[in-house]
C-alpha cells in the first residue's frame, strides 16, 4: 500500500483570509502560506470553533506521534 500524501506541517490557525482580512468566527488553517481549510462556526460556539481549529492545525504533529508510537 502506498503512503498517503498530505500537506506537510507545520500547520497554523489564524483568523485572517488569503487577502489578509480579519474573518470573525472562521479560523483558517494554513501550511506554508497555503490555505488547508476554513473551520466553520458561529458566535454561539466560538470556543468549540477555536478548539476544532487547534485540533486540525495539530494534525501533522499528531500523525508523527502516531507513527512513532506504532514503531
């Protein structure tokens, strides 16, 4: 089975879109200046949205930790 490919880390979460404009309640995940995803949310779930963004941004590190634990 071939290794799955992914956008290499580090990934980071921020509240700016690709034009550098602030975007409320929609954290963007970037890897090396490339947008990986936008995390949807609303004003009543800001904490959940931010937590989801942090979890998504940690994906490359979590993958490496899983690989190390498996070895």
